[in-house]
């Protein structure tokens, strides 16, 4: 097994004046494209471009879509650059990592929103014919986090990042269940790395809720540890189980809640079935201001029920849901017991 980690990680209140030196020392090449939308370009993109233009030829690329066909076309357009910088939230990061992977070039992750652990992982979640799919891509060569910029993001996205980490608790338990069923080998070291992020969120929920610099730094390193667990294992298994199946089912049914909000709700169901302390996780979600019901997340009651029925069929990954043959009435009762409906 060959495991790659980012060569450099820069995390500061302000990274101004430090990006050019770091990237130049990495010898990534002479040209790069910053992939970002117009708002992020105004907030920090232009200043980073101005700083690094003494060392690199820099252009901007405005991403248009997460559709697989678009990303394949984008990869051909950016193939002449030596590396890409993905600057923004999860959609921009996934766009950058998958385009760079197809083009065979390096990329740098520059998150401005900490909404989920895909910001640093080697997995890309993209769209194909109306469905979300997770594909192998490439981990970044470096990660840059400007905490003052991250603090400016709407709190809902920050809470969603914390929710994505809380869902690691049920994901790791599903992994253990799969091992007991003889479906997959459980690795306790990698599992601990995944759980570190969830435990940090629980311990520092007040700092995250306050959006202070310390809370943003804790959230950043927590998401990084979760991403590393997936990169080491070679799949999303350490951080994605039945709770993610529930979220994917919701997306398939057309919901618009954030990924981290949906998987956190899914974790409540999964932990209830796993006979784990789901009430503790629900209490942390409330502290963080995450939705704890379908109504709060903007999800229709019947949609939540349909998603739970659909979840076991979403992908071939053994989870707690495979131990049950859930009827509609049982799904409704479970969702009522954990307060989702």
C-alpha cells in the first residue's frame, strides 16, 4: 500500500505573505490556475494571485458544474497548467481535485468553508445523470487554511462540517459490524484517526459555535484527520456508513439540506439501531445549532421515511441496515423515536 499525505499544511489566522514562499519551495512548476467563484475571488483570490504572481504565471478558472462530463472537459482545458489551487467550499474543491486527477497534475486545497471532510480527501463526490457518485481522485499536495477567511463563512456551513465529523461515530461502528459479519477487516488505528475528529467536535462544540479562531482551527484539524483516515484506508469506509446511505438517499429524493446536516441526522438513526448513545450526539447537535429533525432541515416527513427505506439499497457496503428488513411502519416508528419526524 502506498499512502500519500499533503507535503505542506499552512494554517494561520492570516496566511498573507506566506503562500508564495511555501508554494515556491514545493517546486510544483511555473504555472497554475486558481479555481474559484467570483465571490471567493474578491474575498481572497485576487490577493493570493497578486502575492504568488512573482513566482508563477497565474490564471483564474470559474467552475460551472460538478457534472462528470463537464469535469472531463475541464480537465482537458487545465492540463497545460503545472498545478491547480482549489479555493472555496466543497463543490469547488471536488471540481479541482477531480479535474486535476484526470489531467494528471497536482493540486492545492485552499478551503474557505469547512463544511465537510472532502476538502482534504482523495475522494471526489461529483454528479452523474442526476445522482451523486464518489470516485477515486488524488489528495492535495498542500492544504492552506486562512482562519480569518473561514470565520467569514455563514455559520450553517461551519455547523455542517461539525455534523459530518459527528457522523464518523456511526460510520466506524458500522465498519466494526461489517468486520464481525466477515465482510470487511476493521483497522482500529485508522478508526481512531476517524473518531478523533468527532471527539474534538464534542469537546470543543462551544468554540465552534462561537466561530472563534480556536474553534475554526479545531474544526480544520478534525476534518483533516477524518480525510487522512480515508486516504490511508483507500476508501471512504472509515468515515461513511449507513448514515451516509441515508443522506445519499435523501439527495436522490431531491432534498436540499447540506451534506453535514443530513449525515448527522442519519447518525442518530444509525446509532439508535446500533444501540449506541445517540442522545449524546443529539445534544451536541443542538449545542452546535444543527437541525435535529426533518422539519428543521427542510425535509418533508414522507421524504425522510422513503429515504430510510431506500438507504440499504444505495450502495454495496455492509452496515447496520443490513441486519434489518425495515418496513414502512418500522421506518416511521424509528424516525419518531429519535425525533426526526
